[in-house]
C-alpha cells in the first residue's frame, strides 16, 4: 500500500511542490503525443495465481519454509491482523483500496474473525465480525473485543453472545485525516507493555478528540504518534513518523518506515519535550538504514508490464530518463511497508530482533540486523545479494507482518494486481489496467524453520491471573504481550504477589522488566520493587526501572539510586536518566544534569534529554556549567551553553537570565567570544519586553550595545560573506528601528545580494512600527518577484499594516498582479469587514474561481513545441522561489526531478489549478502568534513543542506551541494560483518542456 518511488516523488509544483497525485481530471485529457499511441496491447491483464501456485513461486532464506494459513474466499484485501488470547485472528480488510470508480460492487471495509478449529495450523472458519466500515486499516485485541481503525475514527467492537459477530459497536475517537489514495492512513495498532495501545498516524494526521465529547478541543496528530489507555480511553500524542507500518521491539523501541526508506527509529518520547514547552527539538524518527533511491533490492518476479512501458518510453525519448532509475523499472525501495521486528521463539536465535520490511512493489521481504549506534541503532542488510523472501508472483503484496502465538512470523498479503493508488498513476497507463483486480482476494502466510513442529496453541483466556504471570518470562513475545494485556484488563489483585516475586527472580531480563510494568498497571508498584529494578544486573531493566521510578522520586532510596545511575556504564541507562531527572524535585537533579552534560553533552540526543529536564532549573544548570573551567574547554561546551542560552531566552524568566549573567562573570578575557555567542543566543530569543528588562540589568546594556555595534559593522561590510551579514541583520532587530533605519534602506537596495535584502525585509517585519510599511513601499519598485513575495508576507504578518498595502494597490504603487490569489483569498476571509470589502473592490475576486477557463486557455501550450532553454529561464524567474532544479532555486517542497513521470497535461493542471485537489499535508495554514503576528505557509515539521512553517517566499519560521494563539487551515494549496498572470501560453510550453527534460 505504500506509494511507489515514482509516485512518491511526483509532486505538484508548490503545494509542497508538484505533489504526488495524478489529478482525476487529467485522466480525461490525453496528452497529444500519447493520444496517438494505444498501449493496450502492451498492458495485458496478468491473471492471479492460485494459493498453491503462489506458494510454489516463493524463494526463501535457506533453512525456512513458507506455509499458507488462510486464503480467499476466507478473507479479502487483508492489511492488518491481531491474535487474541486464544489464538484467533482478527483481520482488517481494506477492500475499498483502488475501488474508486471501479466496476466492482465490493461493499465497504470489514473485520474478519479467523479460527483454526482443528489446530492444524490453517484457519478453517471465517466470520465477518464487523462490516460496513470506511477504510479499515488496523485492529487490536482488548477486553474480549477489538479496537478498529476505520477512517476517520477508532471504534471498539465486541461479540457478547458468542456468534462471532460484534453486537457492540462504539466510536471511541474521531478526527483522523484521510489520504486521497488510501496509502497514508493511520495504521499499526500495537499493545505495548506500558499498558497502552500505540499507533501510527501516518501522513494524513488529523484533529483527534473523544467521539462522545463534541465540545472537546481536538488535538493535532500531524507528524506524531498516538497512544491511548484502553481502560480509561485517555489518549496522548507522542513521537512518531513514518507512513504504513510501525513495530515495537522486545524493549519497546519504536520503528517506522516510509515508502522509500525501510527503517526509522523513534529516538525519544515527545511527552518529555512537552513538559518543557520552550524547548525546540528535532524530528524524533531518524533513518537508521541506508535509505533513499540508492538502496537496491533483489526481486525475482517479472517486471509489471506498465513499468516496462514507462521505462521504454524513457529510454526512447518519449519520456525523459529518470535521474536515478536509469533503464530499470524496478530494483529499488519504492513501496516499503509493514516494518516488523521478529520477536518469536520458533526461529534460530540469530533471527530474533531482526527487522523485516515488505516491499510491495517488488514482491519481496527485506531483512536487516540491528546494531548499536550510540543511544540509537543502525539497520544493516542481513542478506547479501538476495532477499529473505521473494516471490515470482507479481500479485504478492506483503503489506504487514505479525508475530504469532506459535513463535512464527505471519505475512499479510493484500494480493492485488496493482498496489499503487489509482490516483497516483499516469492516466495514459492506468486506463488500460484493471486497477481494482484482487479486491476479493488475499492470503496470510506463516514462515517457519524447515524442522518446525508446531506447538499446541495455548488458550490464555482460560488461565487464572496467577498463571498468566509466568508467561511474562516466556521466550515468545506474543505470550509476554498477551499475558501483559490480560493482566491489565482483569485488574486482579491476586496477581500482585507473584508479580513481585517474578520481578525479583525471573530468569530473563525481559521477565523482570515486564513484571515491573504489570505491577504499575495494577497500581501495585512500590519503591522497594522499583529499587530492585534500578539495581538489576541487566542495563535494559535498569533503563526501564528509571522511567518507572519517576513517580517515586521522593523515596530516599530511589532518589539516591537515580543519582548514582548518572555514572552507569551503559549509555542507554544514562540517556533515560537524563530524561527522568526532569521529574525529580530539589537540587540534586541540577547537579546530576551538569555531570551528564560534562560526560555526554557532545551527543545531540543527550543534549536534548538534558535540556528537556532543565525546566525550572535552567539558570542554575547553566551557572554550574559555565563556572566549571574544565567543562568550558571541552569541545562541546560552546554548543551546549549556547543551546541553554537559547532555551533561557525563550522562557524569559528573570531569575534564569540573572543566573546566566552571573555565570558569565567567571569567563576570562580569552573567553570573550564564548560570552558573546552565549549572549547573542540569549538575546535573540527574548521577546521585546524581555529585552527591555534585560537592558536594565546591571552591565547588560553595555553587553547589548557591544553586540549591536558588531552587528552594525558586519551588516554594512560588503566584503563579508552574505551568511555573516544575514546573521548580523537579524541581530539588528534587537535595537529600536530608529537606530538603524538608514542602514535598512541601504540593505534593501537592489545592489545588495538577495539573501541580504530578504533578511532586511524579514527583520523589518519584526518591528511593530507604523513606519515599516512606508519603508517597504518606498523600495518596492526595485524588488525582484521573490523579494516582493517576502515583502507581501511582511505586510500580511500584522493586521495594522494591511490597510497601507491595500492603499498601495489602489494607488497602483503595487500591481494587483504581484499578489497571488491565495493571499487575496485570505483577505476576502479576513475578520475585518472593511478589509474584505476593500479587497473585493480592488481585486476581481470572481476571476480567481474560474480556473477551468484558465486551463482551457492554456491547452494550446500542450501542442506547441517548447524550448528547454527558455523554459529553464522561465523556471528560474517564476518558480525558483519555491523549487529547485539543476542547482537553481530554493528547495521548499519535495524533489521535482520525478515531475516528468506525469503527463504534460497533468503538470499543466497542477500549475494552473493547484486547489482542485489538495492533500492534507500540502494545505496552507495561517498561524497567529501570541504577539498578534501572522505567518502563512506550509507546515513542514511538527514536534511535541513546535511547528515549522515554510512561507511562500522560501523562508521558514519555527514557532513554539506555547506561543501559538491560533492555527487554521486555509483550505488552499500552498501553491498559489495565478501563474498565468506571469507567463504566457508559449512560455508555458517552454516551462513544460523544461520540467519534462530535467536529468
């Protein structure tokens, strides 16, 4: 279900770029060249294989075999499964995938219940447990029923009368986003030993709330993960990422994947960052495998005919060659899906903990080994020159995997002729394919060693609580997970005593760790048991005990042990201590964090962990470090201290600022540059009121004047690198406008480098001064198109400046053509009725909506022979503010190199009518800060504490959530309408020629 490499890179020119959605209307408008050729004869229907034929088509790692566990008609379009406590499988069926405008009458999504009544390893009974669902993508067992992911909601369903069909059906959460093609919907519901169900929200995100609480304020899950307590139904946003697939290893580390990158590791829990709202952190999911287009995979299936046709068109000049694929239609990661950590006990030990990823476009499963890499991991290919499992059957689509009760790995095969969303396929090819073929088929396989003898599947649902406890020490992860879940469901106090005994005496570290969490779930964890975990001989148990110790931080023994663990020999233990110290009160954590900063502060993840725990103690922590002469000479000292100054400035607490200044008094004359760097990091993050207060502190005025003097000198120096001047110009924003108004006029002159001019405009936008609009309008005639876009952003950032801008339009000092329609639409929806009425008068708003007329007028460009050189010039002038090709422009959106995979008419539609179909992640947003400034643009990154907005002029701004007053989607694409005002029909033909020719 993951997007192919071609379709994932096919991006619309500026919605974040020409985003990957073959426009439905494009299927009705054939490109002239392709209309002369009918490819039907080269795109035959490839019939499916029977289950027996498919089994014979596999090639698997030596020493293993693959068995069929279920096949149609027992199930159809399976995409996820979960085994209940008695070994029954609940299967999510996403039959709607690729069924839009289909000839098939397929119904809607379902959840099936599969049972193996004779215990021979093959399911022999199939019951539709729940039906009439919308886009069913996930399922997880709990409480005798299941939680089900069906867009836009999570439901809970249960069978209470024993007929295998749900008679309870309740919507629990709602608001999850929808992806146009169905490839990036929320997925992968996973029970974790922390007594929560975790899931991936994928690319579609959403605004989620409890379904029963209509007045509850929704919570954004864009770019995040989500977890919820299945008993209380409380939910929280946590770190996440990825597209389709999320897995947990034995120790709870989270892994995700994207279509072209097989393995990411989630490095931290975003809830730790959220407690320190002024801390800006990096994306939590980091690539740990060699990713991107250079990763080679080894398929054995024939290439799909449509891929062969596309490749031939490239190599013969009808289509331009792809920059990385060359003359091969396959063999690279393009549709990675269902990342899974093997946690069973049926395989040889060397395979335990390996990563398996389905590559659905190449009909195979890739395997990697995990090796330590600092506090993280690396994923290394485990099979040289071959794949762990590959099929010669082109219909084999391994979208997900699961660890089974028998210790084997189960493979969920959606079994489709076409796995790519129809919306993302070239229309001149898609029209010849049976896109929906296979909606009523699907298989589940089991992978076992050659000598495997299947054990009898236990019925854990019949066991008493005390009998479940020993299973927490079982070698099969399914047993541990299921016992953990059942203990939490039942809340049986009779389990407490055996759990305490197991926590002390379990034969494996996993058993001791699971016991601690099970006690926590029963509210029976106590300081003595936690202390035992903190002293465990295994570092992984100690790591989890540190986390569980947070509520017991006041217990003297626990507190002393936490302090001692800052010297633990294991990096991961110290990493967790750095996070958990934020939950500890008193002075001890400050000293402990300082010691961790000395030892481990060079590592960026440790730095993040320490800073996350510094809330309320940042000033004192800074002072301890900066007064330590031995720390100051460490290579990472400057980086760490400036990061702390940045955080202190954002928080703007007087006592922390004063502590920082006292600490700087310990610096020697030779360390003045360190002091300047620290002060600059502090001051640039202070709000205006904070800077005024800072300037009144003893000695602070002189320090500030020194920094501003240096900035003035650097900004004026035309011999200095542009990057240095830009930094200096931004520093000038700390002084009153009157102090440098003349200099800003000089910096806006056309003789200045564009980055210098742009920095001057952006800095001026930060002054809440009525003279700024007049100053910008004074130099407007000399601005380039990109600089005008930056200036428009400045005008629109403050409501008080908009009338001056409209005056300039009315007086023809600013041409209406210089304002993109998205900005006009925002004015037409402005809260001030006077702004709305003036906008309607100044701009012919009706013309903004007649996109079909514009497209029709430009169809002639499809028949003209465009010139590549002229098209490149047009790209540089009109598009490079948001896009980069051949080293020209700014890379705001995703890579445009694969834009040529779309037909010329589809590209034309995306350029001229970007709002016809907008994917959620490409929508433009309007963000209002707490100081009443406005930022409009694309959300490019979102963490627990911050949102990064990319403006139309290419600049970015990261805003802490604590400073966000309101965030609203505009309903418009990030790509502006109205390019036809800048480019004629002939020039459009040139631009299309260039976009279709880039190497």
